[in-house]
């Protein structure tokens, strides 16, 4: 005898199994009353024609029209009744051919070993049966993102005129002021979207940083978070689009990507608290996918680069000495035994290649991944200065947790507002915005493997290329890979000026390695962009910005001199400048105790021979012309 369920679908489960009861409670949370759950009693089995052996072997699902399924298929079908769009989509994927059969095999094995599965279940998912919530995660993440933007704009504001002002090293007016045809101007503005196309005066650059600080404080204190995050993203993009070398660091574009996702997920309203609606499943997935891409990209780039130091596990043996801006902790770490350095290198590779896959695991597994990434960022922060990268990485990692982990962090008054169901139009709009971001994010991961792109279908690949080209100007979907190739030496540039071409005095920098008696400093989260680029410049031929920098020193531009620790020519600018290259090595323990030096150096030769300024009629904001000194 077979009967049809007249109202809601029905689940029959083993009521004597604690493991089964725990999962039934989880499914009840996800379906929110749309599915009826009943223990498997004899009269119910008889009503629906289910044998005792079938009921003992697998859960049974009876739909209103009388259709019956069991095992993994029953789980996927009951989840299609969930009111949550993301849950229904994942359930639909589980019903695809191949996936359903594989899941059925896993279900059968678990059913035969329920006692062992129960132990694994408690370890992986915890004892709680409540559906994970993420409103508190979003709230804490927004506060930390606001703090990161505040650091970024405050740091940039201290340097913006020296880098991009009318008398800076790389004036933005070089880009926006040249006369162009209307069509060419529109094309360039699309390729580099920025508010500074409407004016890049010194006052506008300073006002932009102050506006960024104000918006950051608003986001930090939960004032109009959706609007604040959107404006912060657009304003920081305005600087990055035209900033060239000095705003080309990976944490700059990572901040843009985090800002865009925050703008898509932040709650509306003036003071929304935790927000009226739960973050959509797609939104949570996109943040976790970004965590996955950030760490896996760094790991794969190291393995695929062919760099000898990573293959031989000697990378950490040279890293602390050659880091762009080392810390005192890095100096001490450099003197640890060789065995420790090899173990540290192996640990970094493991944390960046294996642990990222745990991002998509169950609750307890994700917490373990969060702990691993937090430890890695703490070690990086202690041994090197990487601006606000560590801060934003900690904030991003919060999306591996759920609200239960943040109960003590969020004020109790905010928990009083229960979430309300998300309107269908808002869920559809969220999914529509998430699809291109998710597709491009997944494509970026696939492109790291040799078998991508596949030969077919060609039209799909062309569509992906057009989508990627359209999104590229926004600089909010990026490729990450830090320290793929490790430098094994440390060349440093010493810039000197002279009034007579005979007696030379060095220009002191604030943070980069220069004076051998100066201990490495903790600079982060401040990002000294000139000092960082000096490290890159020493590894190659003099870039154009470096020659412009020397020209500003000959000019005595106060904005550029403000980026340095001092001015050895306070009365008037020098007549000649030059740059000398030195090889720096960390001093040994014995040498440091005996002489007090932290570094030892040997000259490598001239980097830029003596130059002098040539007076001309170039615009005021153009760096002066230079020629070789006789």
C-alpha cells in the first residue's frame, strides 16, 4: 500500500539513533517548517509501504505526490524545500548525475558505521545543530574593514603630495592634464576610473584622503555601512587607478576587492546594527573564495615559479635578511638555526597550499584554518613590515567563522533584533551581482593550472575573456602571489647630494635600511611607499620615477623632502646628486655585541652617476630635466 502526503513532504528517520537525531535537527533548521519529520514507526512504514530493513538502512523522504526517495537523494530532495535560495541551489547540484551516485556511496558507508561517524560529526561540526549565522561576522568584518581603510587613507595622506602632488615624484597631473580628444579622454577615464579626472590639484588630493578618513570612521562606527563601503571603494579606486608604481602593491588591490564585496553585502540603513537580513549564502561563499584565492595563490606561485630556495627549503634562511622593510624580530629570526629555517619554509608551503582547501570544510575545520592563517599573519607581522596587509588578512579570515564564535565580541544589545526573511527581489539582486564575481574568481583559480583553458567550448572562453576585460579597470578581481621568487641578496641604494661635486652627503630615509647602526623598525601598518619602491628599484635598472625623484631633490621640493628623515641641504638644494649601490648583510651576533652595528655593507658601484639640473620652460608640475655632471 502506498499513500500520498497531502500537505507537507514527510521524512521518516531512525528515532533511536543520536547521530540521526542531530542531523534531523539541522535539516529542520534549514527547511524552517516546510518539511515534516517523524520517527520511523511501524504504522507509518506500513502506510507508505516501507520495510523495516529499508527504514533501518536509510532515511526515507515522501513528497506530497507520493514520490519516495531514500539516502543521499532524500537529503538533497528535502533541502530543495528550503526557503533559502543558496540551499536549494546546492541541493539541486547534489541531484546531478554522478554527484548523486557518489553521495549515495558516502551515505551508505556512514550509515553502516554510525558510531564512528558520530565521533567525526562532533569533531567536524560541533555539538550545535543550529544553522550557522553570519550577521555578527559581517558586523565585525565591517568594523575591521573600516579600520583598515582608515589606516590606508591616513598613511597615504601623509605622503600624497610628495608622491602625487604638483611637485611630487609622480604628479597625477601628468596623466589627467594633457589635452586629449573627447573619445580618447573617455577611453582613458574608463580604463582608469577616478574622480581626479575632474581635477587633480594638491588641495583635491588632500581632500580625497580626508574624505576617505571620514568615510572610514563612519564605517568603523556602523554609520550607513553600505553607502560608506561603496564610497570608500570608489575613492580608493580613484587613487589606485592613477597611482602607478606607488599604489601597485597587492594589499592595495586586495583592499579594493574586499571593499567591493563589503559594498555588496553590507546592510542598508543609517544605523543597521547586525542588519535586518542574514548574509546570503553567495555572499559568504565569495568571501571564503577570496580567502582561498589569496592563500592558495601565494602557495602555488611559489611551487610553480621554479625558485630554487623554495624547492630546497632554504627560502626562510634568506627571507628575513632580504625582506623589503625588515623588523627587529626578523633580525633575530635570521640568526636561528638552519634546521628551524627549513622547518619554517616547509610550514609556510603547507599553510599556503594545503590549508586553503579547509576554507570550504565544516565548522570546526574552518576554525582550524582560521587559527592557522592567524598564526601565519602574526609571524609575517613580527618579521616584516607589510603595511596594512596583516590587518586586512585578519579581517578577511573572519568569514571562516560564524556568529557562535563572536558572541563575546558583539555588544549584547545588538542580538535582540532577530533576522527577518530576505525579500525575493533582494535575494535575486544579490545573486545577480554575485554571479560575475564568482565566475571570475573561479576562473582566476583555474588559470593557475596547466590544463586551463580547455580547448572547448570556445564561445564560453571568449565570453569569459570579455567579462574579464570589462572588470579589469575596476581592479577588484586580482591575482595574488606573494614572494614567488625569493631574492638572495640585498642591494640598497644610497642617494647623495653635493654642492661642489667633490664632497657628498647622503639623504637619510625614514624607514628603509641605510645606516648600519640603526636597528630595523616596526613600521606597519603604515605603508612608506617611497621606502618600499627603493627596495624594488635596487633590483633593476633605475626606473623613470627614480630619476624624477632625483630631479625633485635638485629642485629642493619640500613635499618630496618631507618623505625623507631629514634634509642635509637645508639652506639651498645641492647642485649635483648621485646614487650608489651597496650590498647589505645582517651583522652576526658577535659583531653586533662588539660594535653595536645591525648591518654590514660593501659598495657595489654607482647606480646613477652624478646628475645636475637643466633649467627649462617645462610646466611647474613636471619634474626638472637632468643631465650628466661634467
